[in-house]
C-alpha cells in the first residue's frame, strides 16, 4: 500500500496569534466566486486579443506608418487632454499661478527701476559721466 503524499505547506499552516496570515494563504485571495473568475477570464481574453492584434501589426512585413496602441492612446489622452477632472482651482493654486506669472515680471521691474534710480542719483551728484550711446 502506497502512502498518500505529504500535505502541502498551505494545509499544514496554522495562523499564529502574533503573526497575521500571509496573503498567499488567505482564502479571500485564491477562493474567488465563479462570477469573479468569469470576469477575470473575459479581461484576460480581451488583453490577449489586443496583444495579438498589436503583435500582428508590429510584425507585419509591410507595416503601416503608425502602429496605434489603444491603451497608449487612452493614456496620452488622459495625461494631456483630460486635465480638469484632476485639477481643482483653489486659493493655493490661484496664488501659485499668480506668483509664477507675475512674480518674475514684478521682480525685473523692481530691479531695473532700482538700477535706473541709482544711476540717476549718481548723475545728479555728478559722480557719473554719461557715455554717448545711441541704443541705451
């Protein structure tokens, strides 16, 4: 009489009160309902069809100019064209937008005005001789 094979580690494992059950041994992870398994199989079939279609286009001896990948097109659209669902105008974003738009402009206005006033003051004191310049 042949003996039965030894039980697997999953069958021998008993949860410890100090350690949580690993995800690999959690029944919720691997015991799925028939509906969930059917949905996963459908998704897998769709993925494999898309992959086959893409590989056929990629390995075509006379390929089209552009091989379109629907997933890449969706990602590019979501990343570039569809920004409003992920952006909300708040006081913080409004302030940052104004600071980035007007900040450099106001900074350079202040710097050029201060330099001009300093130069004008030195001219009035007689400490600065204006060179002849056509452009400035």
